[in-house]
């Protein structure tokens, strides 16, 4: 995302990462400052994007005390792109407002190539006026930009997107796994899937990788487990029975338990194909 914005003529003033060498390398490439504190990031930029792993990390970078993006944050705008529990986005917006800043959800339904090429599918939530203010920047990152509603609503939609995607991924792994066990040609099987009701976006992105055991990480099994849990809990809170979502969550949880959470989500096939991980 930083490289894309730089290409589009924006000044990328600062970058920060918990893995300092990553930030240092990118800063050198973009002519930015590799910040060593969160407060330094806020002091360096007017518009700040955050992409973190989970709820705890998001709340930590927006901590009310200690090193925090909220230090000296008056007038700043934060766009938070991680897939989080909706209530966390609401809380971050509350904390940002208390500090005189603004916060917007910029939930992404895409991966690394789309981020680099400016074709992310971005779902935004928060104050509409804040969205309109940063829209010219977001349009350079997104091939299809959508405002969903108040804080928390974009996170709800993103959680459901990932839940359905993860269900499709687990089902595809099982279909191909059965095909392999039957001795079917998996390339042929994928071609048939693509022309029938078995087709899906996941078939395009993950099918060949499942067949070839190519699980270079674009979206990890650990993240799939986390996001499945968020959506499943939303359903439980609504009093719904969700057996497919539950089974999918358990399958990705099992990836993590077996030490496979760092593989791409396509690695769920390792749990299904005969003769693989078991």
C-alpha cells in the first residue's frame, strides 16, 4: 500500500513495523522515516494507515497511555485496515475522537498483489464526512471503494466475507481431497468445477495451490481461524445455528494447533488430502 501511494505521488513520510528491519528497508526504498515509536508516526503524518494482526494489537497501538498513535493525535486521521471484532473499531473511533482525531475502517477484501496495484476492494465504516475527506487517497488504493455505514458495520461485512470465503476454501479442499482419493485427475476436476455450480473465487486463487501443495502465504490459516471466529461469534450473538461456519472454524483452528497456521489458507488441504498431514 505504501509503494502504491508513493507511485501515485503522495508523500509517504513514515513507516513503522514491529519487525524493525522491514520498516527500515521500506523506508529506504520510499525515502521515508523508519519510526521507532508509534508517537513518532503520528508526529510525521496527517493520514495514518494501520494494518495489524488482531484485536489486542489494534487496541495496543491506540493505547490511552504509553507509546501510542494517539500521542499528539489532534487533527490526524487514522484508516484502520485490519479484520477485527466490530466492537474494537467502535472503541478505536471513540478513543480517536477523545484525542481530537478521526478514525475510519478501511476493511480490505483482497491481498498483496491488489494492494500493490491499487485494486483492493475496500469497505469503509465510520463518519461519512471523514470518508469523503480521505476518499481521494482511498481511490488510489481501491479498484472498488464502498462506504458501508457507521463504525463497526464495515467490520461486520468483512467478517462475513471472510467467513464465506473460508467455508468455500475448506469445502474446496474436501472436494479436491476426495477427488485425489478416488484417483481422479485433479486438473480435470478443477476445470469441471469452474464450469459448474462448484465454481468460486477460491477455486481460482487456491485450487491449483491445493493440488500442488504450494502454500506460500497471502492470507494465512491463522488469520482464517481468527476471522472465522469473529463471524461465528457474531452469529452466536444473534442466536443463530451455524454448523457450517462452526465446522470451518474448527478446521482452521486445527491448522493452527498443528503448527500449520503460517501457511496460506490453501494449506487447509493438508488436513484433507490422503497421505498428507493427516
